[in-house]
């Protein structure tokens, strides 16, 4: 199911779902940001309601902190998080719900990443921030890791 305020990217990966999940869940620092950006994972409580805290670092010294919660951590299948609440359940001016899914497809795996926004304005702001180029670059980095040895 999608929403009118959803943006998404998807890739077919020539890798088994177990490997794709392992990269998704355990190698996030290697693919989360389009290079030359990088992510520093500060806290991951891998369960619904668990804290999800990180800082994205840019090549010019930029720092973009993110503090949110997991809405779902469905082992082997799906991760859902939001910035609508901080890790201590304080409202934080929501921007989106992020959904990262892994599903068997033929001899490989379908990877889909979705950004669901509360408003059309937030969706459009994400587009203007470079959603298509950024999330596509990340999906390509993710694909290369999954299909590598």
C-alpha cells in the first residue's frame, strides 16, 4: 500500500534474502548515506518502540542528527522508523516514516525503501532536498554490497 505523500526506490538484487537482510540490518554504516557522506550509528534498539539515533556527516563538516524510534523491526523482512517521536517519546515535528523492505523475488531479492510524509509540503521538501538522486545512490550502494562477495 502506498500513499500520495510517499516517495520510494526499489531494486532487484541478485542475492538471497538472508544476505540482503544481513547487509540491511548489520552493515548500515556502509550504505546509509550517498558517498562522500557517512553515518555514525549511535543507538539502535531493534524492536518496536526502540530508539534509533544517528548522525549523518557531510564532506564539508556538516552534521545532521536524527533521533527517532522504530515502529517495527520484523527480522528478515522489514524495518520501519519515524522521526515523529524522539527515543524518549517526545514529539519532534514529524517529517516522515521510513520503511525498508526485503522480499524474495525469483532467484534474488526485491529491496524497497519508502519515505511516507505527513503532508504534500513535506514530500515536496524531501524531493527538493534531492530525494531521487540521494536515495537512488544509496540503493545502488546497497545493491553493490549485497551482490558483492
